[in-house]
C-alpha cells in the first residue's frame, strides 16, 4: 500500500566551505558562513521523492530541528519535491538523542511507513540519530543504504559494510539511513523553487513534544587539525624502509 515517508534534514555548513574554529576553542565559527542542507540528507530527500514517483509512497514530509533559518533548508527540500515540511524551532544546541526523541514524537503524530534520513551529518559526524530513533520506536532499521526497494510491505536495503555489501529485508514501518552511493540528488528547477514558497511549512516548538532539551554532552575543546607534513622523496625501497624505521612506522 502507498505510504507516507518522513525525511529529517539538517542545516550545516556548506560542504564547500572550510570551517573556522573560534579563537577561544569553544566551537566552530558560524558567523557569515554559508549554510546548506547536509549532503546525506539531500540523498535521503532524493530517494524519498523517487519512491513517491514510483508509486511506493503518496507523501514526502521533510522535518528539521534547529533555528528559524532552518526553514531555508526545508524550502530546499520542498523545491526538490517534498510535499510539506515541519520545523521544530529552537536556538539551543540539539544532540542526537534529543533529535531522536523529537522525531519519535513526530512519528507518533504522522505515522509514516518509512523514515529516511542521512547516515550522518558532516558537522559532527555522530552517525547516531537513525540508530537511536530505531531503538526508541522499536522499528527495524537498515543503515548505510546504497540501494532501497519497497514492495509488498517490505523494504529491501542493500547496505555498505566493511566486508562488502549486505542485503536485509525489513518489514514496514521501518527506518533507513542513506549512504553516499545511494543516488545523486537532483537540482531544484526555478519553477519548483517558486512552488516551494507556497507549500505548507508548519513551525513547532520542542516543548510541544515534552522533550527535555538539556544537553548531556560537554564540549571540552575544539581545535584545528594538525598541519600535514611535507612528503619526502627516497631513492630506493631500502632507503624507504630505513626511513620508515627511523620514524617508527615499522619495526
């Protein structure tokens, strides 16, 4: 049967921008920095739209948790083809467990047959929200999906694992996190960008879902990665081995 797909998306620093660390080391400087949709979230939106175009879904609902400007990210999802959007507006930092709890509350209201979300966000690389959401809801999960097929009340997920590919069949409703090679997101056309302005975008508050926003994690320090050292050219394999032994790379 056709179903509703819920797609959580996150507003992050654009992947083309090099992040800057604040002078006091308390975090990443977001002032005057270009923001966009997390690339893995774009892949999830694209896959949800493709499933709807195939007739496996009737509605795609995008949801984001963050500041008011996250509405721009949701408009991007609407321009790609999502039907409507929900913004849970908060200026407080949100951790993966908090996000999962809010998403669970939204799932209780929306009753989606499938939740598609990016496997991780490129700002914190936590890779936790999808797994936590599955645990909270008791729904089957398929992570790191490189291929998704929906048929007869089942979603078949081809997963990218260390040893290669693994295929699992999950009974719907289910939760799936998307990997990089699942698809290539489409560009939103100008007519669709204009249509997105009139699509429904509801604004909610975390308090409506009874979720405690108090942080459980403390950031001790954020620092720039160490500068990469210059390479060396050696004249032979023996010289290379000797140099590696000197550096302590090999015994």
